[in-house]
């Protein structure tokens, strides 16, 4: 079965990056274009989101620095993958982000 990988990152004000991804099943066989469209509609300024509100891991791992740190994460993309799922189904994830 082809799964969906959601790729995102945390970039602080000094441009240090920490990358992450999660893999969802795709039981309804939603297209990458459709998934990307729903996600894009929910982003702040076409790029940002709050990872914890979307049920995703916060990628900020370093000691907090008030001068450069913030809570927003960056959306990179979604892609097809044969990797094993690490989260639930992509349709459930899309429903979750629609509610936030």
C-alpha cells in the first residue's frame, strides 16, 4: 500500500533548522494534489502552522531563546512513500486540521 509522508521543519530566527516527517496510511486513496490543497488552505501565510495543534511532534529541541525562537513550524510537502505508517490515516489528519 502506498502511504503519505508529511514533511515539515522548525526554523528558528537564526535559520537553524530541525526536520521531521510523519507517515500516514491513505485508505481512501486521496491524491497528493487534494491533500496538499487541504493543508495549504489551513496554513498561516501559506507556510506556517502550529505542530502541536495538528497533533504533530514539536521539532524545537534546543534550549529556548526568546530572541530567535517561536512556536510556528514550516510545511514542506507531502509525498507518496512505501514507509510504514507512524500516525493514523491521512483523512483523519485532514479532518483534524480543518477543525483548527
